[in-house]
């Protein structure tokens, strides 16, 4: 409405970025569920000025059964529109509970762990 992009769209942008990241790193789906999502809004996203945005995504933490994505949604000019974190959990859908990250998953993810301030890195 009035050329403003609704804040719920950012969660979708971040989800699409996580899916792209995982597809690029693993080439397959992993049994993951989202445990938490936090978004900080930095600038208003307007339509049609910001019809195209850029998502920069990397990892900030690897846990026993979870890992944390950090994502920045930027305008094409590089302005940070929002940034946020999503914690995903490796999940056993048969037992309906979290499961430890397999070593092969941890090894593939480890090169992508960065600090949030390193905003020029990501997939």
C-alpha cells in the first residue's frame, strides 16, 4: 500500500536466501526446521524503487544440532534495508525431535561461519 513493501516480505526474502544458500552448498534438501527468526528493519523498502533486492547470507554459529544464518537484505545500490538472524535445527521427522548435525554437514558449513560485521561476505 502506498508504495511500501510490507515487513512480512522480509521473512520471505530471508527464507529464499537460506534455501539458495543450502542448495548451493549441499545441492540437496536437509531435514531442517526453523527455531527462531529475528529481523531488524533499517530502511523503508519501497515499490517500485526497490523491486530488486540483494540478499547477503552467511552463518554466524554452528551448534550441536543447530546453526544460525545471518542475512542482510540490501538495495541494488548497497543500502542495508534489513538484517536478521534465523536459527535452524537439524531435525529427525520420524522422532519429531532435533538431531545432532552429522559431521559431513558440519564440515560443509564450517567455511561459511563469519562474524556479523563481515557484511561483504556470503553466498
